[in-house]
């Protein structure tokens, strides 16, 4: 009885934590984003700010204006005039050493992730890294070309190996095609595995649910009586 009570408390307490912690973190990130984006309202002349017009601040207005600004800039950059202005600005940035490196590196990275072929950050793989016998999780970002391809025997891929628990940093390695080990994980599943330091393993949730159902089935079984028939059976 005591064991069953402890199992009951542990099961539902952990279920409560798993339900509340993601909601709390999501709400905290949303609030932080709203507070940060509200600074954009400082660009509006003081007589036209919400606190002056309505007598109080409007939470989230800065985030809405930021999204509208992104769409407007995207629409301008997609037409002829916008592209001409972008090209002119990039020509100016090419003459500024530090800003030139930062701008074009960031632009190429974003274009690789969002605009290039479907192979960019779309494949999760294993590779022997940092030495033979030790395997790391990585993402194929493209095919090695130019001097890299000519110095590596056969076909090779560029692979990003992220760090744990912060996958935004990591290492870029050139891996021959024969040493790339495909795995049946999506990019989202692989990122969850990395961020959780291996605690959340894809496919584990389904197996845990199956074990819980089996456990519920065992708990619902009626133990037999002294004569071998189920207790409570009047027949």
C-alpha cells in the first residue's frame, strides 16, 4: 500500500512538473520578448506614444509593430526599388572591414538555413568525432566544394556538430560520405536530444506510454480468490 501511494505521488507530481515548467518557460520567454520589443516604441515621437494618447501602456504593442516592420522591410526588399537600395547598402558595407565580415557572414548563414536546398539542416547524422570509437550527433549543412572537396578523397559533406545544452555553438567538420551514418531522427528530435543532454530520446515517449498502459492493465486486474475464481465474481 505504501509503495503504491509513493508511486501515485511520484507519477502525478512529475506529470505536474512536466506540464507546468514548459508553460512557465514559454510564458517567461514571451514576456521577455514583449518587454524587449516594447523599446521600439521609443522611436515614436513622445506625443504619439500610447501612454500619452491613451494614458497607459499597451503590452505587446512593440512586438506587433516589430512584426509589421519586418513584413514591410521584406516587401520593400522584394521589389525593384528595395533591391536597388539593398545592393547600394551592401556596396557601402563592402568598404568597411569589420561590418563587412559580420554582415555578409550572417547573411550567408541565414540564406543557407532558410533559402537554400532542402539538404541544409535537414538531415541528422552520426559521425565518429572527436576520435574513432566516440560518436557525435551532427547535421549535414551541405556538400563540400572547392578546395575542401579537392583535398578530401571522394565525396564529402560539411557537418555541424552542436554543443550541449546550447546548440547555437559547435564545430564545423568535413566528413567523407562513407563516414556519415544516417539516423531516423528529424531535426527537431535531434535538437531535443541535444538540449536535454540525452535525457529526451526520440521514441522513448511511445515506449513509456506503452509501459504505463501495461501497468494500468495489471493494476486493474482483480486478484483471484481462495478457490481460484476472481474476487467479487458471484458465479
